[in-house]
C-alpha cells in the first residue's frame, strides 16, 4: 500500500506549474528594475553634464525621456540628446 502513481504525477505537475508561474512573474520584475536603474543612472549623468556644461553654457533638460535615453544608450545617448537640442534650437 503506497502512494498512488496519479498523486505523484499530480504533485510533480503542480511543482512544475508553480515553477513556471514564479519564473513568469520574476522575469518582468527584473526587466522593470533594470529599466528604473537605467533611468536613475541617466538622470545622474545628465545632472553631472549640466554641472560641467554650465561652464560652457550647455544645458540639457532632465526629464524621464532624456534620462532613459542616456541611461540606455550611454555616451551615444548624450550625443543624440545634444544634437537634437542643437537642431531644434536652430
């Protein structure tokens, strides 16, 4: 008299389903945290750029869009923002 085979299969399927649901909930959370981290990092970079750029009269607005662009693209993002600002001003 042991554990019926159907019960063992049921528990195994439940564990696999629990693992899959946990994985599906964790992956978007990691991407969201990376998105927030890049935005904060981009904002800090723009803040430093405004501090240094104030000496040569270069300022960039710090908003969520510019912060995310700089956070994701890095130096090319800074160049992109500066070029767009130059083109739109002239």
